[in-house]
């Protein structure tokens, strides 16, 4: 099959269809879409309607090939993030770079690879460095097309008889990218110059073989060099398997049918999303802002330009039009800054896309069709579309994850208005703590690690059901914590324990799923640095319909611990922190404790036997907690998911002993307690007009803490529309500004 495809040397003439260059093909495709509103102008889908079985067969064939490529490639990789957690995915693209079909896995990248392919086309790679059979391209530059630096793409062109008929792409998340501090998503530096190894859609191999000078540059620049190089091979192998499957498909159905099919599949994807939006949501405009804080004014480990307290503003607006067009806008977002949480437009598109695939658009035919059925507005100069292309983007997720919770909350309201109650979710929690760091490891080697148990957080409550405990991440619907033993092999930290974290669920009529925690002990290393990464003082994922957010972060670490003495004396040692107000760590171990609510720090030094707590998040809740079934509250207490002393103040549930150390709800006392709580609420209640008037006074006096004031000032400066919106809402004078 390969012989057949290489008969014509593609480097001689244009590689597009019908003698066009690739750039001409892309421009033509975009012009046709603008003119007709259909992908490639397809008003009809002749194969899909005329030969539906053939159509489905081709799709299944290609999708099967992609899933197979992923499963095979998983076993080539040595990197635990790839092998254990499955942080890789593969996709097939049209010559112009639209995804046709994809594998399972971290599908957030399917659209970012599309951006990278289009970048190469627009920048005339066909001419220089050339696009030919057997060429291998690599990209991890988010300004070109990526989420963040750790996600590395391999892209290979697929040729058939001298014509480019598509691209195969694969992506893995690397354990280290050679940034200024160890770990795949290091932060605390000011800008891109600390981000690490940047590969900007480069030609890194020919004739299906990597250029040795490229691999050597990678080995020289990253800490976990073996994993990087093995993952290069993993991605290339997967891409080659995808290419083989395309060849097999063409052998069977013919090139003409294949070409028609890929256009129809994208157009069908576009129509599917429109149909789902029209069916499931109620037209209108929905607003759901989110915030997250960076409490760095006193953190001496971060760069001087980053050393301040600041806030992110993500004023998400979702518009659903009557004809089923979905648009999201972040107009009003505040400015980018000297931290690593800035997002490129490609990352934002990828996030929107991965949220669509888990909500409105959960059919089997998922591809870039959604891109043609939706719009995303990202204000230029803001954190989500920086006007400085040297911003740092190593931990884009820190802003991106909270920002898109507003999308899920907006969808909840849109589903509710339409009556699709079973689709409603109170959104997802953010995926931290992020345990990462590095130094000399337990094999005496320079190393770095990023622990991906963060891919298992509690899920949001649903309309008639609690969230699930510790099982998912917004960026990877197939969450997996990984085996403790695997992480211990990679990281010079032992697990003293891993378990559910009581009180992490967001309360509500239905509560969020419970989060988890792990207690780690630094072991067999002369020293390393560890990050603590979560929100500081802000709840970054709200509940819906009266439900509350899940837990926010805290830090409980012990330096110079007495664990060696405890072990020598065979005394009990802590396995989890448990209830922080009655901490097992404080009770059983001693040393220099760092115990506070600041869970967003740069890289801090740790030595052998130091303890590190990693608390993951629980999902947000839905509905009024006073409406929660009292027996369910007792069950949560008995199951260790809710601390007993919170049953009454949060849920109004009065518990009594039920034997065996278990509790049960006293129904009569609970009813009385809830009635009293409702009465108290009424007494405390303020007329909305009075409340707004009182708050307006504060706004007029600019009576906010400094980071909030700076955030609003920046939003008003970047967007006249948002500034007008803010002034109108608070009835402020036309010249009001911060
Ligand atoms: Mn990643």
C-alpha cells in the first residue's frame, strides 16, 4: 500500500486536490462555508442518505482504527501519565485540518491539533519546510495550537497517489518540559522564557524517522528525557497506525468515496450540534461569571513581576439563538499577566469543544463540525487572548478550568427551561491539588514529576442524583487515579495513605461527589521542590439552584518530621489528615508544620521525611440543602463523606445514635429544626432592592479589596460593553471608573 502512495513525489508540485496548493484548498473551504453556511457547501449528504450502511461502515472503520492506535500506543509508552492514566489521544483530519474522527482519551486536543495544522497551511509550510510523505511535525506552542506547553503533538501528512488526503495527529502530556522549575506545568516565573522546551510546529523527521538532532535537543532540554523520547515514538506509532487504517479504508471504498465521506462527516457533525442545541436548550442569553485568586504577594518563590495578589475574572455569557447556533463570550475578562495561567485562543476553543462533547454533543460522531456550529468570543488583550505572544502558558488550566464551569451552569439553566431535567449538572469541580515538583530522585537522577491523581475529582450534583466520588476531570472524561505503586516508582514520595475527604462535597438537595486526599512522605532524596496548587481564598466552582460549591484548598505540610523516630519506636503514624480541625497529622506527627488556607504556592523546598498533603476537590451541589433527604445525610455521615457536626448547621438534620457507632436521622426533630432554620432565614432576609442599594454604596465608594478593584478596573478598561453593563447594573454615573 505504501508503494502505491509514494509513486508520485509530492515535493514536485502542489499537494492539494485538483492541482491546488494546500493554502488554496483551505481558503476555498472557508470561502464556501462563509457563502453557503455548509461545510464544503454540502446541502445534501449523498453517501449518508443514499448509502447509509456504507457511510456508517466507513466511520466505524476509521474510528476503530483510531481507538486501536491509542490502545496499541499506550503499551509503547513508559510514561505513567500516558500508560496508567491514558493521557493521550489520536485524531484524523481533512487536508485543511478539520477533525473527522477521534479516539478516546484527552480529546480536548482534537481541536488544538486542528489549529496547529491550519497554522502550517497558512504559513505556507508546503513551500518551506515542505509537506511530504513520511514527514513528521511536532508542536507544543499554544499560540500556534495547543492547550499548554506539556501537551506535545505529533502530526503526519497522509498522501495517496501524490495528493494530500489528510493528517493523523497524536498528543501526549509530558511529565517535564524543561521549564525553569521541575514538573510538566511549572509556574511562578513571569513569561514564556521560563516555560521550557518550545517546539513551534517544526519538521522533526522525514521518511517516517525522527531526525536524531531533534531527539538530542529534547534530551538536552528536559528532565525526564527517557519519557519524552519514548512518548515521541508512542505518538508516531499511533499516527502511523491511523494512516494504515486510512489506506485500508481507501483500498476498500475508493479514493473518491473517501474524499466525499470526510466532508460529509464534518458537515454531519455541524448539523448534529445544531440539532442538539435546538432540541435540548431554550434560546436566550445566560450569564455565569467565575473568579479565581492568586495569593502571591508574600510568596518569595515566585518571580518579582508575579509577586502580588490578583484575581481572574471570567464573565461567561452563553447565547442560544432560535436556529440552534451556540455562542460563548468572555467579553469583560481582565488582562493577561506575568503568571503561567494565560490561555491562548486555541486552548479556549479546545476547552469549549471538550465540554460540548460531554454535554450537548455526546453522540458517537464527534469531530470539528461543532466548530462550524458555534462561536467563541475572546477579548483581545485579556488572559484568554493575550496581546503579548510571549506570555507564559504552562498552567493555562488554572484559569481555563474554573472559567468554563460557567458554561455548564448556563447549560443547566437552559436544559431546565426546556424541561430536560436529567441532563442538568451543577458543573464540575476544579482539578486540583496538583502535586508536582522534582529534584534528584530515588535513583539518584535529576528528575521531575506531575501526579495525575488529580484526574479523579468528585462530579457535580445532578438534578435528581448526587455526584459521584473521585472519578472524573473536566478535561478527560475517562478519569483514573493511577496505582499508588506506579506513582511511588516515579516520584521520591511514599503514600502514607489515600482516601475519601469528608466534607469536600458541595452541599445541596443533591450533593456533589466526594473528593479525596493523599498524604505523601518525601523519601530517598537529598531534597526536591514541590508545588501546592489549588485556589487560595476563592470558591472557583459554584453550585446551581441554591446548591453550594465543594471544598476550597488548604495546605498541611510538615517539615523535619519525626516519622523516622515514630517508625523506629513502632508507634502509630498519620495516614491521612482527615478532619483538619482535629487533624491526624498534628495528633500523631511533629515537626515544623505549615498549616494554612494558602494552597497556591510556587516551588517550595522539601527534604526527606517531610510530609505533604494533597487534597482533591468535591463536586458542587444542586438545590437547597434543607430539601435533602434526611436519611441520605445520615448515610453520608456513616460513610465518612460528611463530618457529623455539619449535618445540623448545613442540612438541618438532627442525628441520633443507631447502634454500632452509626447515626440515623430523627425525622420529627429534623422537621422542627428545618422549620426553625427557614424562619431564621426569613428574619435575616433583605428585600432585593435594599440589598442592591446597600451594595451600590460600596461600589460607588470602590470599597473592595485591592485585587478585586484591580480586576474590575482591568475589565472595564478592556471592554466598553462590559463597563457599560457594570454601570447599568449598579445604576452608576456614566463616568464611573475604578
Ligand atoms: Mn496537558
